[in-house]
C-alpha cells in the first residue's frame, strides 16, 4: 500500500518534473488536478483564435521566468480539452487564471510577459477576489 501511495505521488509530480526551464505545461482532463497544489498561471486558448496567437510569444517569454518566480506556467487548449473549458467556465479566449494552492483568481490585467511577472512577483493576485467555491473548478457542481 505504501508503495502504491509513493507511486501515485510521483506520477502526480511528473508533469512539473519533466518540464524544462521555459516550458509551458500542457494541462489535460487527466492532469488538471495538478494545479491544485503550488502556484500556477494557466492560459486557456484555442489554436485558431487571433488574440490567443498574439499572446503566445508573451506567454512563452513569461514561462522563461517560471522557475525564478517559483510558479508553474501552463496552458489548456480548449479545442482538445473541452471538458476543462466547462469546468473553468471559459466564455472568452484567451482566459488566464492564477491558482495558489487550489484558490483560483481570474487574471484581468495587461498581457505582456512583464505584467505577468509583476503580477506573480509582487503578489498582485492577493488583491483579486477568489473565484467563489460554488464556481471553483474543483467544486462538486
């Protein structure tokens, strides 16, 4: 039983461990619960979306700072993971969430890598009202 628990723990850490510096972690229906621990910035996008395409280089540049900021940088392709767009109530693209230990906040600031860095580094997310637990992605509803 203990070996099974260790095995499950290691599997849960696998996406973050395998990511190289500057990599953006792909979140899927199977791995989304990984974001419930630690600090994350998650971009929801679609490959066909012009605004998402425009954001891509800024998000990639932001990911280069992930290790220094001790934050995981992730993305969700809503065309490949439609269940997650429903779980996170995605109504516009791109949509960005900040998550710290399972507490979700919707990012609504400017969309440059410098703005993302400041948002995390200066803990600007603390001034944003968390998503209500009724609408939180890990709620039972």
